[in-house]
């Protein structure tokens, strides 16, 4: 009989995020619906000369790509979750997916703006009835996709409803997918308004103008997503609430200790790692301070270095 393998009590898992299976499944369904409607809107906009509808179709094509990237990001994060090459887990693959989706939104905004200005300068006849029908169908698809993705958000919020700093617990990959669908729904509404106004008021200029408005909305939402995902990817977390909590724990300790260096970064939704360097005159070990810091459950990986006064 072989002796039992020795288990090192100091080893621990670096899987800090459990993923979001419901969001992954719903995002895949949203990809399929979006791809079908994208083809219908692009063909309809081309055939019926609607800039608002064509812009919405191309906008939706970028969403199909971005939603696909979100699905791939979920899959990659899950597949490589136990790969030792990823020192602090694979959660940032999902964040990278969200960042890439935001870049897609920027490209879409630029394309919408260019095409809308071009159509404003050189207008063409629009087949309003057909274009309105396709735009309404596109809006319905967007609403269904938003409902699917909102379900993933609700599941995530339920899991984290007791945590502080709630904004730090968002699934940024899911948020990017949801944002793509919402922006597409907004441009569908603008397209319907423009086409309806053009049909009944004879205001053909509304169609390209609404395309410009839609481009501005997309650019604004893209900026917000780039800011939030970029912050995580660059580890810009030193103003997070958990940093102040770490400082409070050390300051309240009965052991004389001073923080000489502190690094905090996110490794999952609402999960942080920290490296803490302390200067102390006591003979206490680092495990004492780790135990004090573990009262904050969001700290899932803690390294403490002690430097003693001479």
C-alpha cells in the first residue's frame, strides 16, 4: 500500500472567482438572437435606404462580435482557472473581454457618426414602412437580450448583496455585454423615432441626425466601460475602501507597527489581494497580522513582510 501523499498545509487555491455560469449561458443566447437580427437590419437598411436602420444594423454587428468575445472570455477564464501560469487566477480574462467590447463600441460610434454625416449631406429616398417594421423587430430582439443578460446581473447581485463597496462587485464582462444590448436598444428607438418623423412629417433629416445622436450615446457609454475595465487591468485600486480598512486594522493593533509599503489589487468580483510591508519593534510573527486582516472577507490573498527596528 502506497503511503498517503503529503499535503502541504500552506498551499492554497488561486481560484478567487467562481465565474458566472448563468451569465455565460444567457450571453450565448443573446449572441444567436443578435446575429440573426443584425443580418435582417443591415439588409433592410441597404434595401430601403434607411441610414438609421443601416447604422443600427452595423451597430448590432459589433454587438454580435462583442457578445461573442464575452462568451469566449467566460470560457477561457473557466478553462484556465487552475493553470499555474496565471499567478492570481483568470478573472481578468473576463475584464479584458469587457475592455475589448468597449473598444468595439468606440469603433461603432465612429462608423455611425461618419455614415450619418455622409447621409445628412447627400440624402437618399427612404422606404419608411419596411424600415420601421425591421427597426421595431430589432428593438424587440434587443429587449429580449437585455432581459436575458439582466438575469445574470440579478443572480450576481443576489450573491453579493451583503458586501460593502457594491460597485466593485460587478461582473464587468457581463456589464459590457449588457451595455452593448442597451445601446443597441437605444439606437433602435432612435431609428424608429426618426423613421416615424420622416414618414409623417416629411423630415428626412431626422434619420441621419438620430444616427449622430446614437453615435454620441454609444461613445459616452464606451468611455465609462473603458474607464472601469482599464482601472482593473492597470490595478488602479489604491483608493478602494479595502485599502483604508487595511490601514485601520494595522493602526488599531496593540502591536507597535507602521506600514512602510502597501499594494492592493483586485483578483475577482469584490475580491482583493494585498502585499503589506510593516516596520515593528515587537517580536510578533506575520501570521498575527494576517489573522487580523482576515476579518475582511474581500481580502483573499494576503502577504505580510515584517522589518524589525534595530
